[in-house]
């Protein structure tokens, strides 16, 4: 008997969320390195804006994946979809934290930018 494969939409959402998580973490890392290496102010603001957008996209994609995993775990009564839902919760929290942090920093420095 052949094991069941995951539906294509679940695979696509999982890979998209993983990609956005990596890019969001890389953007935050570059901003952190940029503060220590004295990047230009415009570059740092661009990185913060990009991190805010990526954080929001990551949280929306993670919420969509969470809903899909919950629906599939209830519909097919399979436990391995539950662990995917936990991973989506963690990535959604990470995305929201990055978006709030970067938007908070943007609000704080907006008084100094002409």
C-alpha cells in the first residue's frame, strides 16, 4: 500500500512560508549588521521597511497554512498535520514580532529623518 502524499497546496504554502521566514530573518540580520557597520541611513530604513512588509507577509502566509493544516487534520484525522500547525504558529509569531519591531523602530526614527 502506497503512503498518502500531502496535497500540492500544503507543499506550496509550506515552502513559501519557509522562504519568507529565511528572507525575513536575513533582512533583520542585515539590519543588525548594518547598525554595527555604519550603513547609510537610507539603506537601514529600506531594510526596516522590507522587514516590516516581509513580517506581515509571513504572518499572513503562516495563518493560511495554519488554517489549511487544521482543516486537513480534522478532515483526514491525521496527527502529522498537527505538528505542521504548531510550526506555522511559531513562524506567525516570528513574523508579527519582526513587523512590530521594525515598524516600532521606524516610528521612533521618523522624527530624525527629513
